[in-house]
C-alpha cells in the first residue's frame, strides 16, 4: 500500500491556472472513475476548492523483499513506482482539463506516505489555507470524502487517513485558539470594502451566489451596519431565504443587470464554469451610476467576473488572489495557535505511522498462528490414533506436549544458532525480548 498526493494550490499557482483545473461537482464522478482506472490505483479522493485542487490516491504496489545496495528493494521499488505515478497523474490531470502539462508540472506538488497524512492534516486544520486557520476547508474536505465513499472508491487506507485528519482537525479547533478571531476570505473581503469606503452602512451590496462564503460575507457586512443587501442566485427561493436573514432580499441571476446599477459593492462566489458578469454589463451600470465608484470582489474559482472589468474606470475589481495582503494583516494573532496546531499534527502523524507499522505485523502474526495450528493439528491426530490403539493416556499426553514443543522451537533454534555463528547478536537479543527470556550462561 502506498499513499500518494498530487496537487496545486494558491501558493504554487495563480488563479488563472487554478480555475482551469478545478473540478465542479458535476464532473467529479467522471474524474474519479477515470482516476480509479489508472494502473495500481485502488482508492481516490478529489479535493477541489477555490484555492486548491488535490488528488489523494491509495496505490497497490508490488514489492520484493530482497535488498539493493543495502536498502530494501521494496522501498526502492515503491520510489520508482511512485515516480511513475507522479508522471501518470499529472499527465492525466493536464489531459482531463486540456491544459499544458509543462505548465502544470511546474507548479504542482507531490507527496507520498506519511507526508500525505501530514499535508492532509494541515489542510483540514486550515494551516495550508490562504487564510490561516479558516474553518470552511474542513467541511469542503468532508464533502469530498463523502462523494468518494458514495462512489465506493474508499477503502481501509484512505478511510483511515481521512478519519485521522478529521479527528486531528477537531482537536486543533478545540484545544487551540486557531479559530477564535473572525479571519476568513469572506471577512477579508469585507475588510477590503472598509478600506475603500469610509461609510459602509450607507452603501448597497449585491451578493452573487448563496453558498457558505456568500452567507459569511452577508453576515460580516450586516455586522458592520450595512443592511441594504441583495442576494442573486439561480434559485429564487434560496436567494430570498439568505437575503431575509440579513434584512435584505433575493433576486434571480437574470436580475443582476438591474441590481448592478444600485450596487456599491459586488461580491461573487458561485460554482459557475463561465463568467456571470461581463465588461459590458458593468460599463452600462457605471454609466447609469454617473461613474459613482463600484467595488467588485470575485471570490470564485473559476472566476465569476471577467478580468476585463478591471479596465473600466470607476470599477475596482479584486479577485481572490488580490486580497492576500488583507489576509496577512488579519492572521498575525493566530501564529502562536498555529504552532500549537503543528505539534498536534506531528503527534497525529506519529500515531498514524504506529498504526501502519502495527498492520505490517498482522500477516506475520497470522502466518505464525497458522503454523502453530498446523503443528497442533498434526500432533493431535497422532495422539488420537494412539488412543484408538489403546496406548497409555499418560504416555500419549507426554508425547503430545513434547511433539508440539519440539516442533514449535525447532526452526527458531536453528535460526538462532546460525545467527550466533554469524555474529548477529541483535537477533538473539530480539528473541530474548519477544519471549521475555533471561540470558542464562
């Protein structure tokens, strides 16, 4: 078994590339089916958010117990297989999304084994997010995991890894102050609005989408005193429901052009694969507003607002990558908590490694037990035949006990003698530890 992770995120790739390799919900099943069909791939989870696309895989790799240059061939073989897998997965990702493989290769990262576990735990805890400690990512990963479970591509390997990561994330949230201060992409967007406009309560906001991010934006705006909020969504019922929570109202996406004229602040975050707001619509709105400034913040990946909108005078467009400076100012208070979180994560990785090592002993223990059972069965058959012949029960029991004992210790005795002759004292010490022996000379 080998764990593999291939991905890109906000630290390695800009939003233009991230939006090209994002997996909207409607294509995840198709992608998982294709990934599951790749050689050696047994389990799959695809995590796709505005800041990252990551492919978590469990591989079934053939192993060889021999050694090469003093290193286990099993280890060397896995490294070779994993390097091949890296190339295969990145090429698959490039082909699936029709992007240049060299461009993708240059900004991707690749982890395996315990580094996969460590990375996933960091992501679940919000330590690898644009906003340090942000809580939304955990829910997104749980949703991704649930999709893979529903598609029956989760087994004992990724199942254990993700459950351990969820457990560590819960511990970090409970035992550290990582999530105490309101720092999120949504909060950063509202902070940016405060920097640009001096009087938020006097303004109007148009929020496009009705997911968790937009709800947080609405909540933060409302807490700042901005009550004139319009939510535009594909489903009117959901738009009205969300808008009414914050003294606003809801409209359909088709109503955006009319609402745009009234909006001082526009924040968009949807799963649309095509832009919802183009240059022409914004130009028309600015004209009708008599060039009153408009702030547009696009938190979506792929982007909801055409980049050309940023060329319009009096329209100030920010995408998710542009608010990083706002975020940096807001996360300083979480630095100490992040350090504590890293310690918890390292303990979690160590516990996971111990679990894996314990599993490695299972096959050996099973073989040992089977061998002992074979010896017991053979000696019992001999004893039963002796009983049928009318031999003394005392003699039969003595022979049974002696036969089982001799056969159990025969092979270890031979191996220990050879080890002693070869100067392999560590094997003798291990036997003494295993069987709790005192060395009597």
